């Protein structure tokens, strides 16, 4: 049974949480592997203890409180205490001193709450900014100021949580969410997952990001359930928690799901568990990974869609026996979702356009950022920046981020489509497509893949398989094999930053040609590109090539080699080594002898 107030009433997350904790005080609220189970009464004592210390420091109601803690239990208590009549501002505890200085100066908090063991950098930054700080220790679970009375909670319309966006393209924006926003989001999540007081959430998501905060923690607690705080994701520890505490569900980003299933498939025995559902959000989860997870756990994987500006969840696929549609993020959950064209006109079902939303969980605007607000909030809707289409049943399919679309010399490509094609290739464990700056195309499309354990994947083989699945212009001009795909602090991919993170993988050392065909291809590739030299492993497109220059190269090589090199061959075989190998197959033994003789004659001294 859900413990929420009626949906029509403006709810206050902080006050509602205290009401839940006061109901059945002996029931477990939090489980910490290092400290065991903590009852609602014990957690309530801890919250009152922290609030009393905040009051003693004369921190004004409504002030922002920065929370910095690598201990998930201390982070949780600091967050929940701040929600009463202040504004919680959780920060990544692994920031450097300079990063802490940036965020603290941007937030201007009245207090910094530090978990026990917080870094020296966090303490130094708070001191440099002149902000008072308070350290949370385990004594908050046993002591409260005698005679202390909780102050009045803030209003439902008051700010409760402030978070920075990821800032992948520019300075991160500051998102403020009200008590009513948080309560609405928790209700949406709990109703879509049918959460009850009997459910146990396993939380391995960071508690400074909206996904972990709202789905794993707040929605679970406000529904009357309990939360296992597993800490930073580690496959072995996560599986230990699955077996020891019997959680009924967990929610995570795709990076965690992929790492988990890779780990489990390498084990001899499957884990004992009590999962009734697995939830995925914050980025698309490849269908192949969904299949692997459901096979291993015999539990449905529920894909959802959320973002910070909507206090997390916007849409979700329903639980069985209702219909889940693979490839979609499901139905609206408490939000009004529409698909509009660039002018703001509604689009028909199955037509791609801009995803816009409104609803009780959506922020009223960015803090002190009128330019961003005028762009994102139009005619009563928040423009998410996502592109998508909605079918006749109301299921939403996301097709990409408008800022992530790769403009490859006029061809608009959604990198998400390329991701999905890469995941369909056997032996690919993880993959991401992204833009590479290009001097003539503007942008080129490249990709990185992580091979599954034991898989022997070669980039050219992967490209060959993609040509069977995609139009030629959608195939990345270069694919690199890496050990892992870079992610941000929350485990979420930041596609716009991926090229910079992997740039070193796209450079090659010079390898000289070893036969006449390779020499001819290298020399004329360099000539077409206007370069002094090109090695066997240099990528034609990385070196500035485009379709027009590719046509010129194909014509030149056809004349010089005496065989037909179609322009598509340059695109499909973009390195001199690959293109020479392609040409070699078209030439007879006599042709090859002729070319070797001609090259030797040119190289002979006069």
C-alpha cells in the first residue's frame, strides 16, 4: 500500500518522509552493509539530531546546504535532514579542491555538511569559501538535543533540492526542485513500479545525481519500503547484497547493468536473489543487454526516461502483464509529453520531433539563467533537448539528443542508432558512436567498442558488418577497440566529451608501405589530401578526406593500378592498408609483377 497523500494535494517531501518514519517505527528503513539494519525510529533520531545541530549553527531556513560524503549512510542522513526546511545540494565527494571551489562558489550554501572521512579537498574548499561546516558521525543515530522541537517544515512550493546539470557543452546549469516536485516524482516512480512497504531497493547509484536520489532512495522510502545502501558500484559487493539482503528491485544506468551482466556471465553459478524487477534509466539500454539480464534473473527489465529538470522520471514502460515495448521508454508517468516541430506545432504519431513536457515534477526554471530559461521553457512546456516520436498507443521512442546529432557533411546521423547496430554484433560488450571534429566535413562519425571476454574483434571486421546493417554514410569512418567507454561521475555517458577522452586512440604511428600497391596507395592518398606522407594505418577521413576527395582518389588509383576502384571502396576501406588489400584482390599476378617492376624502376638511381 502506498503511503503518499492524494495526488491532487500539494505534497511536501520532507514532511511526508517524517510521517512515514513515525509510522511503524520498528520497521527497517535503511540497511548499510557495514552497520546493519537501521529502523525508522533510529533514522528519525538521526534526522532530528542533524537538524538540531543545523539550527544551533543559526543556519537560516531555506538556505542551501552542500552535502559532501563518500559514506552513503552519512550522505543519506545529511540529504534527508536538509529536506526538512532547507535546500539540499549534494556534491560528488571525489571532486578536486578546485572543483569544490567552483561548485561551492556557484551554490553559495549557508553550510557544508561533511560525512565522516570527507576529503581534505572538501574541507579546504569550505574553509577557503568561508562557509561553516558540520561533520556527520555515527553519534547522530543515538543522540538528540534534549527538549529539541522540530522547526516548521518549509512550504510545498519552497525549494528542496538543487543540482547542477552535467555541463557537457558549456557551464553547468543550476536546477532547483521544490518539495512538491520531489513528492510528485516519488509518486510517479512508485506508482509505475507498484512499490509498496514490502519492497527493498538496492542502491548502488551515487547520491549526488537525480537518478540515485529519486528512484533508488526517495521513492523507495516514501512508498514505505527500505533501501540497501550498497555504496559505489562494485560487481562483487553488489551481488553479495543481492544474496544477503534479498532486495526486490534495483535501478541503475546502462554502464552498471553491462558491468554486472558481464561479471555474472563469467561466474560459474548464478546468484540467489529475490528481484521482482530491474529498472534502467538515464541512457538507452541496448536490447541485447535487456535480453541477457532477463535471462539471468528471470525478472523484467523496465526502461524509463528521466532527467534532472523533471526531478527524474518522465516516462516508463509498465510492469507485466501490461505491455512493454522494446526500444521505447514507455508511457508518460505523471507528465504531459508531446512531440512538437521546431516551430512548436504538434506532430502526428510516429513523426520524429522535439520532446516537450510539463507536470508537477518539472522545475519552474534554471537558477539565474534567463537565456537558458527562454530557450528551454516555451508556451508552458519544458523543451527537453531530446528528439523522439510517439506511437498511437502513447509509447515514446527517443531517437537522440538534438545537440548530439552528428552533421557529417550535411548528412544528419543519430549516434544512438549506430550504438544499437554495434550492440547487435556478436562479441561487442559495449559501444558508443560520437562526433569527431573534421576540417572539411565539419564533423565525422567515429565509434569505440569494448569486446566481450574472449572475443577477437577487429575494427575493419566490425565496419564490414555495419555496412550490412546501415546505409554507407551512417557507418563510422573509424572504430577503435578500447577497454572501457568513458563515463561521468554518475556513470552516465557524456557523448559530447567522448572524442576528447579517447582522442589518443585515433592517432597512429607511421607504418611504411611494404609493396608496390601499398606504396602507390599511400603516395596518392597523401597527394589528394595535400600531405607530405601518409602511413598504412592513417585513416583517410581522419586526415581530412571527404567524399569529393575520395572520388578523386578512386579515379587516380583506378588509372594507376589498372583496375576499377569504386569511390565506395575508399569509404569502406579508409586506410591505405585496407584499400591496398582491396585492390590487391582485383589484380592478377602479372599486374602485380608489372607494378613492382615499375616502382623499382622509379626508385632505381639514375
